[in-house]
């Protein structure tokens, strides 16, 4: 995990690639490398290097500290995956697209100012 400094917003998308997906293909398939690449590009175009994006797949064994910390919360609070986490705090539970992602980052950046 990258250190958090005054200029970095840490974005994590937590999902489960083997989880049930919407039959109508609603929302973004965040397990797709193409979706993460597009989101990373859009984030970099808009925010430069101030924002770091990470994808965590709960279907795979992970030693990620944030995932280990949030997994009980996901179960206890019945968060729906995918889950958007900003600087360690859950922000969007359930389907969201790149526009929602960028809006959430904008809001976080505004709060930091």
C-alpha cells in the first residue's frame, strides 16, 4: 500500500469476480482489466498523480491490509459489492460507474481543501 501524503487520495475498488453479476449487464465489471485501465486513465487525466487507484478481488487470496480490515464490515453492514473505498472509508456500496467514481473523488478533494 502506498503511503498517504497530503497530495494523494487513495481509491480502492473492492469486488468479488466470482460474485453474482447483474443479468442485464448493468454497471461496470470492475474485475475487467480494461475497466480498471480506463478508470485509471480518466483519473490520471483529471487529477494527475494526486489519486492512486487499486482494485482488490475478494475471490482471490489477498494479504492486503485494507481488504482484511474491511471484509468483516462488508459482511456486518451488508455492503453490496462492488464497494468504493476512499482513503480507507467506504463511500459507494453497489453498482457505480466511472462518472460516480470521479464525482466521489472530486468531493474528497474538495473536503481535503
